[in-house]
C-alpha cells in the first residue's frame, strides 16, 4: 500500500513515527478546518502558519477517540488553543502541544470577521507519534 499512498496530497511520511502536513496559499473565505488523526497517546504536534491579505481567527480543538463501551454522546471537544484573532500576516504563528490520548485534532481558521477580504493560509504541521499503551485521564 505504500506505493499507492506516495502521491497523497499535502502529507509526507518522514520516518516510522512522524508525518508532515503542509500547504501553501489555502484560500479561506469564511472558515476552514484541518483534521489530523493522532493514533497514539502522548504524541506531539508542532505547527506554524502565516496568512496573506490580513489577520485571521485561529484555534485548535481535540476530540478524544471513544473507548470501548462509550457512545457517541460521550464524545466532546477539548480546547487546545482558544479561538482568537492572530496577526499571522505580520509574523508566523507557531506552537506545540501533546494530545493526552488518541483522537482527532482540528486546526480551525476562521475569516468570518472579515467577509470582504479572503485570506490565504500557508501551514506546516509535524506530528511525532509515540506508541504508548495508556491514555491519561483528562484530570491528570
């Protein structure tokens, strides 16, 4: 299957435990989100992005994978980076974090505050997966 995935857009496999997601000039008219699957607890994510044509509202949400016996109504989103306006057209915005367990991270760019001016987002996100067998509870 490795040969089938070699041309997959915007993702590259760097080694056995790291992925790099990147794109240049993604058009954001109103809102755009990028979901990234985290397969192992305590994996780390580094990100950096810039915008062209002005600032943007940005935030990061995390939805933990359901454990055996949990129903969909038990699923909830956890805020990693609160939605807020960033001056990413002036300097790049970057950060890193470690999701507490496997799940999906949502990077969200929102331009609804500036409906008359579209933005172009360029990003690089590195996912470094660490294979551990335990998911830490949220209260730890």
